[in-house]
């Protein structure tokens, strides 16, 4: 009998098929703005040396590695992604950088971690890959696995604030046939976080008329685990 764990799968849009293209493409498509985006995310994380951090939908691990670099003594910096090929690239990058960051194949809607474990859960350009039901599951799972008082930091597509950004966002939704973008473009992320039990939800910054950075908190009294989805 084999004891090999079967990797979880998602109906979300994982990027396994284009993992090899992700880093070079992001650099080109962002016209050199990726650095600014990552730096902003890092600032808003307000990391402390003892923070346990989970990066959900970590892709090739660029942000996870920056986090591990910023708090070198911390072993619990973990990136998860549904795409095994993304995780393979992230692990290679970690080995080259001699980073302590850990990478695992995993899905946001069923996080394989104990209740009340992390100080911070971050997700960057991830929620627009999953439909509304999975977003609800993800936010509930983020709530369950965060410590009371723990923070959720989300950087993602939000309601556009310029005509150009609106055109780009809605064109993207239809050209890429990606209905999962709609909750984001309609500005519904804060309501979804709130219905999962998060409080103090703030839009901290907004970039390029299309991307917002949110911070939400699990209340100090929020001990009990949310029931898992599905
Ligand atoms: C646009 S990429 C963002 C990657 C990275 N966070 C970044 O900032 O560069 C979105 C990632 O979400 C992953 N993904 C999609 N559905 C997922 C799910 N249900 N659980 C975990 N990861 C998922 C995809 O495989 C992809 O790597």
C-alpha cells in the first residue's frame, strides 16, 4: 500500500501550465513596476521577527522569499500554491538563495494547517483566480488558521478608479473569459472578508487605478475554528 499523499486539486485557475513563463512574463508585462508592487506589499506586512507567515497562491515564491529574507530567524514562512510546477520553481529559487522559506502544494479553500497558527496570511494577485464560493472558503480558512489578532493582507484587483483601469479590468474579464474577476472588479473583497469574520477591514493603498492593498484582522476573541468548506 502506498502512503504517498495525493496532492489536492482546485477548480480555481491554477497556473501549472504556464509556471515556466510566469517570472519572465510578469517582469515584462509590469513594465518594471513589479519591484514597486512587491516593496509596497512588504511595507504593509509590518513584519516582526517572530511572525509566522503564510503566503497563499504564492506562485513562484518571489514574495515568500522576500519575507523569509526580512525575518531570517523565522522558520515558519510558508508559501502554498495549487500548481505543483509553481512550487517546484519556488523551491529551486529557495535553494539558490539558501532561504528557509518552505513551499508546499496546497489549496486555499482547504488549508492544511492547524487553527490559530499564523500571525499573518498574505495573498498577492490570487483571489481573482477563484470563484466566489472558493473566495468565501479561502477567507474562512484564513480566519481559522490565523491566531486571534492575526492579520490578513490582500493585494489584488479591486473596483477600478480610472476609466483606463476600468477598461483594462473589464476587457480582461471578457477576453480571458475569467468570471472570477467580477467580485474583484465590483469591489466585493471587503464584504467577503467581513462575512468570514474579519474585522477592521481597511483599504490601505491603491495602485494603477486597479490594485488595492487590504488589511483585515481576526478579532482577539476569535478562538473557535470556522467550519471547513465542502
Ligand atoms: C497570478 S498568480 C500570483 C502568484 C504570486 N502570489 C505573485 O504575487 O506573483 C496566482 C496563483 O494562484 C494559484 N492558485 C489558483 N487557484 C488556487 C487555489 N485554489 N489555491 C492555491 N493556489 C491557487 C495559481 O496557481 C497561481 O500561481
